[in-house]
């Protein structure tokens, strides 16, 4: 490796983002993107700009695994927003051996790594966005390739981010540059001047939104690329970049006269209803960088096509991907998980209030009223005030109140599940039909399964109705009157007249089967749930187990505690991986872990105790073939013990801190401790006696790092 990288300080006024110690020229950093990212992350850490190169690398590799950061022209921009970064930083390498970063036109030889702290200010983010825009200009990338020393790279970056390049008029001949493109740093509206567009006739007007999870690089690169593509096509283009710097919304009058809309996004579009009724072209933000001309061409065709997909309150195309980018199975998973994620607050609040009621008033508060009405919460609340307390005292009275509020909150569970499944499919017009269909499912005793089916039908109906061509004067009524009305009739009618009865029968049989679980069958279920929770640390398999447990909580009762037992087993098993890694790295085998891993291990104690599996992700990303199997073994043991002991949890999250919601807290703790010790011992044994295979580890690291969310909680945003 012939690295031309040396120490030095940053030059120019580029916000001290880069120095010659962060620049390497004509070097071989390995064959994969992960290899390159690790070297650059270590360089950043070596300058004191990141506390841990390993943690920064893991965050950047996780981002890379979700969507490659390569862009046309042999450029790659790996980037991460990481808690380990202390100062916004750029690292640069010009590679002697090209490396694949997922660009459509081939491998990359020019790589900029952007490292951003979680709390980076908007001025720094604007500067980084400016640099990202420059990387789609041929003149800037050519200068990077021609630079003879690290100092020249630093000077180029400093001039770019300080505005000297724009002032000098550079950028008129590049791939995505144009003298008529106004895209000032920090401005979030990009416009092509009308006098430089095609002459003759009325020019088509296109508006658009670009957005990515971090809003640092791809958001702005896609905007500039689309603006330049529209100019080449003779159209007028205005783009709202919903990035990390200040968002300047498009003028409503401009949206009103637009002929088509382009969404190049990886996250939800803010205030999407502003674009209702407009022909729509939608795709991932990376497509806006890689294929801007194709997206503009599609938008121009859609503007003249009365059958084109349109943005409305029910336009599912305005989400994060299009049908050709996401197959039905992926869409179905996204819809269901959206419903579950919005349902969790109802479950969490209601479950914890009920548990608090039990703590204050005893389990008898859940029984139907007896001869004297003492154990009936509603009776107690109706007949006593704080002045005239029941014989049991103030604690009992407050417990009755907490129980009643919690019961009402849990009553929304199925309706919320259905409503937000429909919302995921059809946006806001799907919410009302979904809630009504979910309420009908409750009325028919169809339970959470009825809510799933009702939500899917309501969302599909709202989506379909929203695509029906209508007169312009009627479009304003579609999302607020027409779609909710007819979608409710379709979904709730089917549930009430056709589907509710059969689904209720299925739910009855499922409940009976779960209640029949005992002995070996209950232990087996606990093992399966434990394995699923630790398999991918927040990936699809983990989500299925967690969603199954949370959705079942609504069916739990004093006479049917199996759903509470399943929730306890899932939560206990999910706590094991971070706790086991904390034990192994800080107590049992400190020499087997790097210093950053030992620091992560200290934090993992609290994360694991809180049922936040993120504490295990840095370890799994670095060594998945030993960390994940060890975690699965311990989690399976914990799940088995929890189910065998009949431990229950009325809370879907919180770990040991919701102890008052746990029935059988002693066995709950014993199950977690046992699984933690088993996992830690297995991991230590694997580290001592199983040799690590580099190639396999690299592949596994990317897979482990790509796990999206941890149990019951969204993972930190990685750029």
C-alpha cells in the first residue's frame, strides 16, 4: 500500500473539516467497501475526532449495507452519524485499486468519508452538504484525481466549502452543473431559471422532494442532479430538500401550477398532502443521483398521462419506494410493522397503568364486581371521591383509577393496529377506515388477527379509491370525505358481514391452543422465541417475534395469561445479548476485546437492563460469526426458563425498570442472569478456541450491521 498520507493541520476555512493527516493518495486499502471504511474510520479516530474507530466503522458499514454510497463517476461517499464522533470530519482516499460501493457504472477510486456527531450543528451540516453537491461535478472530481499531494486535496475542499469555486464560475461544464442552477449552500429550494430553458410553448413545471435518513449527502446531490436533468429536458424544476439544514418549503402557488411531482426519498415526505392530485414519479434518493434523466423523463410522460399515478391522501407511491423497487412481501412487512409500531404506545401506556393498578390495589381489581362491589374498579370510581374514600384507602382508589385508564387505553389496541396499517398503505385517508375496521374486529371478537385483516382491507380500499380519476373540483373532497366514507363501507362491511365470524373462530382456536401450552410445549415455544430475538438483533426475524408478542397483549386477561408469558419471554431473551457481551468484555475475558469494545461493554450493562439490544450491535458487526451464535444460545435458555416458570409481563418494553409490571420477578431475573452467563461463557470459548475467518467475518459484519431496529425501539439514525 503506497499511502501518501501524512500528518498536518487543516488548511483554508473549510470549518476545519479535513487535514492532510486525513488524506491518502494512490493507496490500496483492501478489496471491499468495509475494508476502506475501517481504514478511514481509524484515521479519523487517530486524529482525536472520534472516540472509537471501530464504532464509527460499524456505523458507516451499517449505513453502507442498507444502500451503497457509490455515485456515478467512480465516486463513493460513505458516511455515518455516530455517537463516537466528536467533530464533523472528512477523510479522503484516492485508491490504486478500485472498490465496489454500489454505483451503477462501476467501482470507485475516489472516496470521501463523512463522519458527523449526533449533535452536529446546522452550519457544519450545510458545509458537508455543499461538498456532497460538488462531488457530482466533473470539474471537481477531475481536480481530485489530478492532485499531486494531500495539501492540494485539502485546498480543493477548503475552496469548495468556502464558496471560492462558485465565485470563480467553476461548474459550467460538469455532469450535473449548470450556470442556470441556483442552489446556494444552506438553501433548500433549487430552481432552474426560466430564461435558460427550452424556448417556444409552455414549459413543463416539475416540483420535487429529495430526502435521505441523514440529509447530508444524497439529499442534496439528488436535488442538483434532478435540477440539471430537468434543464437538459427543457423543463422548469423546483426541488425541496428535506435535509439536515434548514428546510425551505416550496411555495404553494408553485406546487399548484406544477405538471408533475418527483419524490426521490428514503424517508417519509413531510406534508405530502401539499402535492395531492399531481402526477407522481417516486423512487429511492439514490436513483435521483444515479438516474436523474430517467426520473425527469418519467415525470414529463406522467404529466401528459391521465392514467398516471398521482399524489393524494392515499397515494402509497409517495412513500420510500415504488412497486418496482419493493416486492409485495417487503411492502406487506412494512405495512404490518408500521401498524405495530404505532400500536405500541397504547400497549405500553395501558399495560403499565394496569400493572400500577395491580401494585396499588391488588390483582382483585381486575375481577368483575362482587356482592359488595369492592373489587370493581368502575364501581369504586363512581361511588367514591377523594373526600369519601373506599375502606381500602387512597392507594386502592388510585389503583382503581390507574386500572380503569389502562383498560381503556388497551381497548384501542386493535383499532390502532388496523388504523395505522391502513395509514402505511394509504396515508392519512386510510386512518379512519382502518380504525373503524379495527373496531368492528373487536365487536366481532376477531381480536388482533381481525385488526390485521381489517387494516389491510381498509388500506387497500382507500388506496384504490384514491387512484380513481376525478374532476378537479372533487379532488379536494377525496381525502377528507370520499375516501374515508367508501373505504369504511368496504372494509367494515366485509369484516361485519363476511370475514369477522371466521376470523373470530380462528382467534378462539388460537387462544385455546396457547392456553393449552404447558410443560415441554411451553419450553419449546420459549426456545423458539429466544432464538428469534437474538438471531439478527433487530432484523426481520427479531421483529416478527416481538410483533407477535406485542400484538397478543390485547388478548391477555386474568384468565388468559399466556400472552403475558410470551411477552415476558421475548423481553427477557432480548435483554440477554447486550448483557452477555457486557459481562464477557468487562469481567470474564477483557483481553479478548479491544479497548473500544470494553468501553461499549460498560454501556451495554445499562442498555441490556433497559431491553435495548443496540448494545450488542457494535460487537456483532465486528465479529458476527461468534457473537450471534453465542447470543442465540443464551437467549434460548432464557426464553425456555421464562416460559417454564410462567413469568408474565404486562409491559412491552422497559426491561428491569418495569419490574412492577412483571409477574414472577424473581424467576424473570433468574432467567436473564442464567442466559447472560451461558451466552458470555459460550462467547469466551468461541473467542479462545475458534479461529476467526477474515473473509467470512467481513460478509457477516455487513449482514449484522444492516439490522435496522432493535427490539421495540428504533435504532439510532446512521447516515
